[in-house]
C-alpha cells in the first residue's frame, strides 16, 4: 500500500489578488495539506508571457499570514533569480511568518524568455548553480558562519540569523526532469517533484522515479527517504480527477498538487469556484481510508 496521500492546491498566475486570497482561504479551511504558487517573472504556458503574474515569494508571505493550518510553498523557485544567501533569507522569513509551515521548492530554472528579456544570466550553468546554491542555502540554515568557495558562489564567514523555525531546515522539494538534476535530487531532496519531461504523464513519472531510486542507491541513500510528488491540472470532472489522483497515489506519488493555473494549462475561468469544487467533491473522496486499498 502506498504511504498516506497529501494533497494541495496551486494557483500561480493570471488571477487577481482577491482570487488568490479566496483560494488560500479555501485551502486552509478545507484542510488541504499544502497550498502553492510558482516563481516566474512572466506568465508561462499557452496564454503567452504578458498575462498578470505576481512575485512568488511575496505571494507566499501573504499566504503565510492569511492562513493558519495549510503548509505553503512554491513549485518551484528558480535558482538563477536570486543569490542563494538572499533566497535563504527570504525563505527563513516566510518560515517564521507561517510559524514553520514552509515547504522549500527549488529548481534549476528553464524559462529562456525571462532570462533574455530581463538580462538574467546563468541559464547555461543552471545545474551547477543549483548544486552550489543548495549547498550554500543548507549551510546558511544550519551553521553559525558559512565559508564556501565554489565556481559560482563564494561566502566568507557569512551569517544568516535567525535560523528557520523548522529544524534542521524546511523540507526541500526539488523539481527535476533531467538526469543531472535528478542526481542533485538524490543528494539533497526530501521530496522530488516530477517536472519537465518527467512530469509528462504517469508512466513517464514512474520511469523517472525508478531512475531516482538508482541515483539514491549510487550514493548510498535510501530511496524511501524521498517522497514523490506530481502536479495535475484540475480538469472539469471531479470524479475523473479523483481517479487520476488515486492512480498516481497507487503508483507511489504521495504529494499531489491540483493546479488551477500554470504549466501548459490555461487558467481556470473561475479558479476560486474550481478550488471550492475540489474541496467539496474531490478531497473527501481521497481522504477515505479504504480508497488506497481498492
């Protein structure tokens, strides 16, 4: 039997602040396990890059103070957008604002148009940046002083106080869909989020999950230490969504996120209403103890 299922809601772009607040309230009151936004500077997917999108970390800070129960995070924050010391500080601040409810989602970044239009460098070295960035962030979160001499980042007796509420640090989710980033996932992640090519469908996600097992074994880490996650569009049929989520769960994916916008999907016509439907007609079905045994 698969481990217990945890399910979240995600609203990322092309929505008003009031809609975000409503979705957060629904997620909190319905007792979803987690609630998500994303970290991009321009909108993504088939809607083009000029639709409204707010800063992910500031949305997360707002989510932290607007909710009381649900865990919160970004799927995922791009390592190229911020110096890792700044990212560690922002994440620690959100962890404190939320009372220790942060899930730290991070990835190598991929949106070439954003890097081109804003003049952000590093996309050609994003795997190396992610590798060093993760090392620096974990050191800043757990050590009183940090020294680091890498190819991309250097720290000299760097301080980072206060430390996160969660010890030793917030759970690290890595979104990855390539072999090099999968190796980093094996080394650093608490949760793997099937992204890119790896997230194209259930069969593909399962295959990449097996590759992650192999990468863990190669470094002597127990693959069961890393939970498996996937993001799925909400769709229009609650019963079909229940079935789709259940199939992912039975395949070993225990952290599932229902998307109301983002990825290659268009934003739902009424994200708040769709969130309410998922809360009313999907979440109770997935919480039935006997479902995973069927």
